[in-house]
C-alpha cells in the first residue's frame, strides 16, 4: 500500500515539476521538495496544485 502511494507521488512529481526540482520521501506521510530558484509564493502554489 505505502509503495503504491510513493509511486503515485513520484509519477505526479515527474510530470508536474521541473528536471532540477527534487522530491524526497521524508518519513510516514511526509515528503520534502527542493525547488531551486522558486519564490515561497510560487512554491506554495506548485505544492497546492500537487495536492489537488
């Protein structure tokens, strides 16, 4: 079950983020996103879009 969720998040990130962006599994249901050269406001919008 957990691996299915990890795969889904990875697939979404691959299609919606840039090549230079990094997504890492941080534990339990937590992920870390590194979005170089993206403002806090834009990062918030990107992550909200991923949640939808």
